């Protein structure tokens, strides 16, 4: 039985019991799979974590009842499986932007329809991507001339905010009305010996004459093909999540590959305040289609750095960086670096970095407890150039496994990605340093059901 049919069984069970309490092990049993496989395969086939799918469907059905009946709101909440009225209000507002009472009085229509995988499959390569990411567009940015300022600091935290404040002050000093210009920015990498972080800002406007200033230099944005999305300005994690959505989720599913002309951020303002960012991901038309192959991997002895919670990536990065510095492995090309994290996102929040040290290296007493190993065996492998959490790459592999007659995921081993740095000889200097990734998902021979 193929995964499409199995996951559809889970969807049908959810729909038949939407008004009741739903337990994941019950859904998994109805779909004839384990709970871990339910998490992975449901997300890969539908694009929604199973719990989020349930919440959105309940919200959609409750929204219909709010408009078409005069039932009390608390009764509607309980009728559609919300265990408390507070949970109903919180979930409804998160999905619609309004409380149930406000929605009943508004003209907004919220709809999240039941998914039928048999209808979706023919459109996976085209319609699904556009429907799942309506806020992402591909545009061609024309070359733009302007005036720029490079801000440097010895720490990365708060770099962009400091740069914006300083740049706007310099423009004011030069009697330039910044509200009449578009503001772009991007991070600048310096060599390791400088210990500096940089952020380049450019103010652009057609046909404008700029006043010379010591810290402001004429600049030109080369333009090019970009995938563009918008995000509110706020907590840095919101912006990072938006970049990850572009890089890790949309890009691997699209018909484009990563371009070499540099990431951009455009600052958009309202009433003199920066309210949101427009993110520009450089892309180019996809050429070679990456293929998935089944490979046999040996086990790999590694040093593991695991973290959990909202800042798990930062924790794991800092711990692994400290290990590399303490043991004198900086710039050691013999190191092999691997990563794994929770999939699908939002259900669990874990991140783990694995480092394979050169043969013969003995871990210090401080690091003995971190000794682990990546298990050997059969893996579905996809080689690509990618960034972030590999969400889109993993989804492609799990979708491929879902239609495979020979292989299925092995829930007893973890997936992992291996990073292989390389240097691109073409394009903008900002994009020359790239990372090739080999993503490995453990598999076993499929058993008939």
C-alpha cells in the first residue's frame, strides 16, 4: 500500500472524528503507521504538521458555524473539539487574526478545506508550491544606483539595528530626506583575522543627485532574479524564520536554484517607522534535476552537540564552536560536520550538530560524554546546495519514499545532513562561499500491509 493511501486514511479518520478528542496514536493506528512516521509522512504529503492540520480544520468548521448559526460561541468551540473556551479563542485568533466574536461581525472569510491527496498529487510540481507559498513571488529587480554606508562592529548581535540608526543619521546630516528613498541592506563577511562584522546599507532613488559625505559612498545594486517575501520587523527570530521559509522550504520545492548575486533586505516604513522587511533571495532557473538514490552508509563515530527549545540552534552552534576552538581544529579541513533536527517543524524543537574529528584523535575528558555515532545502513540520499533546516529537501525525500514500492522510512534511525563547503567561481562575492549538502534519510525494504 502506497503512502498516499495510508496518509489519506489518517486524514479521513481526523475528518470523521473532528468534533471529538483526537489522539495521535489513534490516528496513527487508523493509518497503519507509527506515531513518528505519522508526524513525518503526514507533513511530507500535506505540507502541514498533523496537529496544525487538526487545529486549522476545526477553526474552519467553527468559522462556518459562527456565520450560519446563532449558537453561543462557547458551544461552537466545544462542538468542534476544543477542550476549553480559552483554547478556542486563542486558536481561532491565531488562525484568522480575529476573536470568534469579531469574526462573527466581520466580512472576513476564513477557509481551510479538507485535503484530498488524490486531487493534490498531479499538481505537486506546480500548483502546490504556489498555493502553499502565496506570499512568495519571483521578480526581476532592475539595477539601482544610490549612496551607501558600511557599518562595522565587533559583535553581531544588534548589528542591523545599529547600522540603520547610524545610516539614517548620516543621511539627515547630509540633508537627504530618507523617506523618499528605498533602503536596502545585506551582511558583509570579512576575513577571519579582522574579527569584525559588517552590514552594508544603500539608499536608492531614480534620478536623484546625492550629496557627498565622508562616510557615504556612491553604490550600485546589480539587480537580478529574486524570490521575494515580506515579514514584520520585530524579534530577530521572526526574520530568521522568514529566511528559512525561503531557503529551506520554498526553494527546494520550486523550479529555481540559488543564484550568486547576493541576498538583500529592503526596509519598508510607515509614518517614519520601519514596520516590515522585504527579503530578496537570489535565484536562477533550475537546470539539472537532483536525483534521490539509495546508498549504503557505514556507521560514523562523532562528537554530538544537542540542544532543545527556541534557541536550540544557537546553543548547539556555540557548543560545537567552543569544541573546535578548544581542540585546535579551526580551519582543519579534515573535520566532517553533520546536522540533524526535528522534522516536521513545530512539533518538536531539537537541533543537533555532529563533528567527526580526524582519525586518531582521542576526546578529552570534558568531551567524552558527547561521544555518539551515526548508524550505518541503507539511506535515501539527495545531494544539493541548500541552507537552513533542510525542510524542503526532507519533504522531497519523504514524498519520494511515499511513492516507492521498494523502500519506506526506518524510524529506528535518525536522518542527518553532511555539509561540504566549496567555493563558487562565478557571481557576486557575497555568494561565493556556498555549502553542498548530502541529506540522508534512513530506509528499510518496504513490507507489504
